[in-house]
């Protein structure tokens, strides 16, 4: 397959743009930002899921003497 000079120049330009784009995506700064966003999202999601689970457990087992003593304290600490 033969390419003329114009096509070769366009291919080289596209490859250089791709290389620059990949370099930006694989930079330490990019990984740092992605890691921080992942961490924040994980903490927020876990907190919300934990509150929902504790709420359901309190509704189901709130009148059980042993569990019923600890769940309200846990729910109060989550709301504060």
C-alpha cells in the first residue's frame, strides 16, 4: 500500500496528536486527580449506603434488646 506525501504527513500529524493525548492521560497528575475523585466518591457512597442499611436494620430489629440499644446511637452519630 503506497501513500503519497500528503497522506503520510496527515498520518504523522494524527499519530503525534494521539501520542500527546495519551501522554496527558497517563501523567502522574491525571492519576492523582482520578484517585482523589475515586476516594471521595467511595467515601460518600459508603456513607450513604451505611446510613440506609442502618435505617433498615433499625426498622427491622429496633425492638430487639441487644441490637436496639446500639442502632440509635449509630444513627445519631451518622447524622452528626
